[in-house]
């Protein structure tokens, strides 16, 4: 699931692990400001779920919270 939130672009994914669970992950892209570089922030593994949609929902909530805390 990809979407834009405030000035960020967010890509939420669920990685299927060897135990059969889905692991929530998010990548947040921060746009370049004033000629600077585009930067990204990867969540790493957030939490695991039996259901893929639950993992993606978790990643989305995590990413929105991260953006709210780090938005200038």
C-alpha cells in the first residue's frame, strides 16, 4: 500500500516470514528541501500478524505516527 501523508510518501508492506506470519514494515520518503537530498526512513520489522491486512494496517499506523512526530 502506497500513499502520501502530509509531505511524506509512505510505502507499507507485509513481509511473509518463515513461520507463516506477516511482518509489518514501512518505508517513509521525505522530499528534498531547499536543494537537499531525498531521504528515506525504514521502519525495520514492526510486529508480526497472522493476517496480511492486519500487518499492513499496523505499518500504516506506525508510519503516520512517525510522520506526526518528525514533521516540521
